[in-house]
C-alpha cells in the first residue's frame, strides 16, 4: 500500500512537469509568431525597392521632384511639406547642394546618402545677389525666385513675342519671372522690338540672355524711328483719331483721351498744364515741351490747336513774348529734364512730379529713399508703398541708378542709430548690438541671427563685404 502511494505521487509529479513544459513551449511558439525577427526578409526588401511607386537612388534634380517622389526617397509627409516650404522661402528653387543641406527636415545622414545623386552645384554663386543683379529695368523680385544660373531648355529659334507665361516656364524661368517678362512686354507696347530691348528686362540675367541670344528671332537693335514707348505703341496700334479744332486750355480729361492719349497720359498733360504752367498753355512750345506728347503726335495736333489770344504768345505783342520767355526760363530746368541722365538717388520732388507722379507718390519715394540711405536696386523704387507701379517701372527703365554714395557698414561696426532706424535692420538691431559686444565677427553675427534667407539677402545689400 505504501509503495502504491509513492508511485502515484511520482507519476503525478512527472505529469505536472510535462504539462508545464508543453504550456511553456506553446507560449513561446505563439509569442514568436506575433513578433517576427527584426531582421528584414531580403525578398521583401527587394520587392519594396522595385515597387513602381518608388524611385531608386539615381541622379535627380530636387527642384523637379513632386510630393510623392520626395516620399519615395524616404521622407515622411510632414518632412516633405517642410522641404517644399523651404524651397519657396529660398526663392522657388534650390540653387546648390549647400543650400538644400540647410533644410532641417533633411538629416545629415540622409543628405549624405542622397548627395552623390543630387544634380546641383556644390555652392551657389548668386546666393547674396538675388536683389543686386539688376538691369536697367524694373525687377520684379522677386527677389527672390532667382534661378539665373539654371540651364535653359532651348531647342529651336523663336520670337519671344509669341511666347506665353507657360512657354517661358518650360524654357526655365519661374512662374513669377515669366509673368514679369510679359508685363515688361506689355509696357513696351506688346512687343520686345529688338534683342537690345529684350535684354533690358532685368528678369533676364546676363547668363540667361547669353543662352537665349542665338535663338532669338529679333533684330539686334530697335529702328531709329522708335525712340520711346509711346512712339512704339502708336506705331503698333495705329489708332484712328478724327481731329477737330480744339483749345488745349479748355480740353478736359475725356477730350485728351479722344485725341488719342491714354487716361494716364491725359492726367499728365492736365497736371503739366495746371501745375507747371499755372493753368494754361501760353504757346505751342509749351505744348511741345510736355514729355508725353511725342514730336510725331505734336505734328499731328499742331494744325488743330487753337490758343486763346489772352494766353497765347504773339510776335506782335512784346509784352506777351517777354512774359512767355521769362516763364520758360524759370520752368526749363523742370520741364526739360533728361531723365536718362538723372540719378534715381539724386532725383528731386519736382522732377518726380514732372515725370507724372502725384505729390503723395513723390513724397513716398523720397521718404523711403531717405530711410534706406539710398536705393541699391531699382526694385526698391517699384516696391515703394502706395505708388503708381506702372509709372515707377517706366521711370527705372529710363533713369540710371548710382549706388556709390550709399552708406554700407559691417555689422560689427555699424552705428547703433543706423541699425535702429534702417528699415531692413531695425528689427534685428538689438540682437546685433548685444552679440557683437563679445563676438565682433560678422560671420558669427549672421549665424547668431538665424534670419530667413530673404531677410538676410535684403540686409546684405547694405553690408560691406571687405
């Protein structure tokens, strides 16, 4: 009996041990099935890599990648959004590998992986000249969307007059640049006229023009009889005007428009008559002196002009002749300004009025120039707040800009008052003044400021590089 009990206990012990072991093995098998090895299956990796939706590592231009293509390179949706936003901040296109590397959404390890395949130069040659490489015409920009070093896609000869904004984009310009080029064409009267005029568009850099010049179907220079924008517009549009006898001292805005002038030109003529000539034209010479009336237009109008005897100059009345001569001598410096020789950093309030600006716009331009210490680029004039941009574009197309007298400083040495009052520096003045006390090094100060690229580029226009 005693042996029977001992055998039963031993039997129960071994059965319990076997049962526990079976349960343990079952649990381990179940756990392994739910948590596969962290080592990826080589077959799975290969299949994922060659998926049609993914891009293998090969040469690519980061300016041409879509959202999906960035994600296929291994970036998250949020990282892609950050990269594309940074792209817009730097002007709509990455100019160099160094610039792309600064995007904080791209880690150093990821950039090292992609770097051999990126089709961009190592460093940008124009990183701080986005606002400084201006031709004698307004620049719209934007500054910023500068892709002047990009190779253009040109395959055949063409007339730029026939191109749309989309055509210019396909060639290699940004959308903003394309729209600005078309605005310039409209300003010229609907045609670029010649290679010389086309090159004058400041949106077209020297490098881009060099690439385009062999393909342009335009004459090298404008015909001699096309001397002004107004002349060209008249030649292109050839408006039919039925002239009748008229008194220029009694002609209102609608009357001047009926004579073939635009509304803006009509306003300029009336302002010239009422402000400069004190209310009336005294002679035919006074009318001819108005700069919006071309010599050709004046010859067309001349047979129909009737001046009141009281206001006209007559050879038979010495008194009237003397009065006209005296007044013309006083007004000649203002009414006969050669704007092609008038520096935009020296132009006066009266000269701006003469060109056609109203009092408010003229004051805004001079006030902004004073705050800046002088214009460094012509775009600054066009961007002046609340002025007639079309008229400003015409002014900067005609007038030169001399920046030799504009004060520039190194950040470590700039006067505190200048930093606090300058429109470009005043919001960073305290940081600059604080940091340069212990680190009087411009490179370290720029690094400390951590400015957006467009702000830094604008500020560097007034910073010495020596």
